[in-house]
C-alpha cells in the first residue's frame, strides 16, 4: 500500500515532471517563435532590399532614357541647323546662277544665241538642283538615323531587360 508520504512523493515528482515538461514546452515554443519571427524579419528585409534595388534600377533606367532623349534632341537640332545652312547655300548659289544668267542673256547678239544660252542655262540649273536636292535628302536621312540612334539604343536595352527572367 502506498503511504501518504509515498503519494506526496509521487505527486511532487509528477508536479516537477509536469513543470519541467511545461518549461521545456515554453522554451521550445519560444525558440520556434523566435526563429519564425527572425525568418519573417529576414524575408521582409530581403524583400524591402529587393524593392529598393528595383526602384533604384528603375530610376537609373529613367535617367538613361532622359539622357538618350536629350542627346537625340541635341543631334536633331544641330542637324536641322546644318540642313538649313545647306539649303540656304543652295538657294544662294541658285540665285547667283540666275543673276549671272540674266547678265549673260542680256549680252547675246541673236535669237539663236539666246535659245542656245537658255537651253544650256536650264540644263545646268536642273542638274544643279537635282544634285543639291539629292545631297540635302541624303543629309536629312543621315540626320534621321543619327538622331534616333540614342533612342533606339535605349529601346534595345529595354527589350533586353524585359527578356531577362526576374530574379527569384
């Protein structure tokens, strides 16, 4: 038979075992909770860092786009100024050629000489106009290619960035 002392001893041991088990359970739960919170904080910090990096990259890409647009605009304005100078030079040369033609026409002695001069003058003026127009057209095409180049380069870069898989 169990005596009262034995029962007290058994109850004391059960209480100690229960307390030890409860303490172990609380410690284990605390360790698990701490690990879960640390993991959550680590993930949150990594996500925040990734978002910050993505925002910085987007801002940098935007700055690059603005720089490309600025460069394209500068190239275009400079090119248009050059085309304007070429066009003005063409018109000035045409005007000078016309004045020389009028002077030469006023000194002809016969109708045949006037007709020959007019044919020669018209042929020369037409050839010069075709030549000058071709030069200006080529310069305009080159200007278009040159001024769009910085923007094309940014578009290529954007396509390359979009083609890359998003880092996990």
